[in-house]
C-alpha cells in the first residue's frame, strides 16, 4: 500500500464516522416515529410493518447513509492501515453517537457515558500519534 497523506487518511476516517452517525441517528429517529414494531405488526401484519418501515423517510435516509458509509469505509481502508482506521472510525462513531443522542434525539446521556466518551477521545488522540 502506498502511503497517503495524513490529511487524506483522517478526512476519510472522519467522513466514514460522520456517515455512520448520521445513518444511526436517522434510523433511530425513524424507528421512534414508527413506534413499537410488535404493536405495528399486530395491527398491520408483517407486510404492513415492512411497508411502514420502508416508506419512513428517516429510516430510508438512514439506510442510505449506512450504505454510503460501507463504501466510504472501503475507500478509507484502501488508503489507511486497518490498525489506525478501524479503531479511529469506531471511536469517532462512538463519540458522535453520544453527542447526537444528546442534541438531536434528546436522550439523557449521563455523566458516566460522557466520561466514557472522554476516554474514547483520549484514545483517538493517542492512536493518532
């Protein structure tokens, strides 16, 4: 593998993590909008439940982000070492999910989770050196 400039590597890693966070937040928002799938299935049947999920705009946008995330990760792995890209993508996704859960989904993120997020940030800093 040829050595890519660090800016390209970190840009690709950040892009992959951003798509993952966007996809997971949109899927979570769509599923919250739909409600309990067991209740939905009992009222609409299996086909109606599948149709409700697949016609939910938030879910579809989230699934599209996750598909783009997959192909972006292939690119990132083609220019970066797995030992850097894998943990960095996972860590940045974890941090992004905590922030997005708090501010976009309005979830309660307790002090322990913020502390864990800080530890992950420190790990990414150590990883990048």
